[in-house]
C-alpha cells in the first residue's frame, strides 16, 4: 500500500510531508497546535474519570441500577468505531476525521445532558464513545505533520497528558456534581468536545498523506451486535434470571454473532481486526493477560467512587460528597502518573513483562482488600495508591506488543491490543455490575444503594481478573528473539 501527497506522487514514508505541510513555522506555532490536539486526545481519559464519580448520581437521577451502561456504551462504541475511523482518516485526512469525531462526541454529550430518560442518555454515551478514536488520530497526525525534531517530545506530552487529566477531572467532577448536578458533567463534556473541534478546524494543519483501504462495515456490525447482546443479557439477568429463556437467548445469539464475525474476519481481504495475529503465542498472552488485567482497572475505577459515596446508613458507605471523594482518591490518581514514570525508568532493568505481572498483582491486592469492605479512611487511600501503581499495565501492554510485532504489523497489532483491552474492560465491568445489581436496596433521598455483599462480589470479580492477568502474563517470553517475532 502506498501513500500519496498529490495526485501524481507516492511515497513509502509519511516523513516526506513534514516540511511540506506548514514550512518555516517556529516552535511556538507547533506548541499551539499540540495544545489544541491535546484537547481531543484527552477524550478517552475524560470519558472514564469524569463520569465514574457520577454513576451514583445518574442512578438517583434516573432511578436505575443499570448505571454500568453509562460506561459500557462509551467503551463499546469506542472499541468498534476506532478502527473504522482510523481507516477513514487514512483515506480522507486525519484532521478532518478529528473534527468530525469530536463533533459526534459533542452531539452525544448534548443528548446525554438533555436526556429525559435513561435509555436516551445511554444513546448519547454511545455517540460520545466515538471520540475514543481521537487519541490514536491525534498521535498519528502529530507523526505526519510535526517536524521530526519535535515529534518524540510532542507524542510523549500527548501520552503523559492522559494521567494529568485523570487527576484534574476527578476534582472537576466533584465540583460539578456537588454544586451543579449530574447533568453538568455532560454539559462540560459537550463544551470540551465543541471547543476542541472548532480549534482543530481553525488551527491544525491537515496531513497531505492519503492511503486507500476498504472499510469492514459488516465486521463492525457483527462485533457490535454480539457484544451488545451479551451485555444486555448480563445486565438484565437480575430481572430475568440467569436460567431464563431470554437470558439464554441473548447468550446464544451473541455466540452465534461472534462465530459469524470470526468467520467473516478470516475471509475478508481487509478485516476490522486481523485475527491471524492471535496465532502468535507472545501476542496472544499479551492480549489475554493485559486485557483481563485492564478489565480489573475499569471495574475498580467504576465501583470505588460508588462505594465511597454510598450513604453511611448502609453500614459500609462513607457518605462522601463528590468533592471529598476526589480528595481521598487524589493520591492514587497521582500514583497512576508515577507508575508510567516507573515503567519508563526501569524498562531496561526489569522489562515490560514484569511490569505487566507486577501491575496485575498490585491490582489483585487492591481488589482483594476492597472486597473486605474496609471502613477505615486511611485503608481506602492506601489501597487506591496501590491501584494507581498497578496501572503501570497501561504503559507495559503497548510496549510489549511493539516488541513482538514487526514494523509492518505494528499499526494493526496496536489497534488490536487497544480494542481487546476495551472489550475486556467492558465485559468484566458488566459481570461485576451484574453481581452488584443482585443486591440492590432502597436508600434515603431516592438514591440507589447496594448491600455490602454486592460490592464484595463485584470486587472479587476484579481480583480474579487481575490475578488471571498476572498468571497468564508469566507465559509471555522474557525478551524478543527471532523465534518470537511475528512472521
């Protein structure tokens, strides 16, 4: 496949366009462009850290225990939309798709902010999840248009910015939820997406690089349908019962959908996801080990704010306001940033494989302690720091994937890893919340509350996922060798 900068020219490398996009621009110009791009690459981080504290408030606002769909719809949409948007960006331009993607995210946030019912809010969140693709689009656009001397530092800043937003957004969520209500977080997301889209359209240059590729629409539809149906069955299992015909029908339809998707992906010339990459043992263990461990982080990040904000009348909750909860979790959020620095500083001495194993073990420990439903504030704070350090898996997994993937397959493989992690996080979160929903009790002021056993079971799901991730990760080869490289 070739790339082109004009109708009559083709090149084998994106770097030929570096000086042709905006020639002679000073460094301060590119700093401004980077600042604008960062507004959009932070969409995925905001999608989690801004809305996880809002889950109890959403449950109270809409009188529902199915709050997991606030996160599930976002991640499901992001996982399926990202590879499609990536291919569209290759064909029509990364800047153009950045603007379109951010606009769709803004529309989704607007729908959620004004939703009269919970299902409409979920529809809005599904549209917002499309903005998940902004991160990959931003990184690749930087690679295409920035001068070579500024590319490494710019991509690094874009990456570390995610941790910073994870810290700040918790505090923002606390202020919005405590003083302006639950809908204010959706209005903030709408404003954030809108400003980012407008500034990108006005200030960011477009890449001249284009490539022609086919879009696997059928593969995307089959994958979305399969995941949606299994999630629907799990989320409704409390009302229907696990052995109910409707639950079993959802499972059967989902399995049939997945089988059809695998059959199609193996036969279409340009699949949504290259399943042949799973045949390589090293990548397979990275996908499984990293995926289930990532799922534990998703479930913990959703459950812990709910535990802390639960009323004291439950016997285990702390009754914290969103602002106070953000203060309690702040050290752990800072530990997430530190964990990335630890991975970078010790990459040569212990390797990314051990980072993944150690991170998964720390996540399992944090989950197990939370499963005991601690009542001491200091324990919660320390456990969340352990969780934050365990998030070193965020940096370990992509680096491991790059070690075993040859250059020609790195784009496909990295995308596959990202989709797999998101899908695993969605599935494990749904399982945890399905258990939690079995223990719903009424609480004061119309809020949905849960028995302690519900949280205990859900945290144990996270602990089991993290432990499985650690064990599977031990099977990853210690170093890349000619025998372990993909062919």
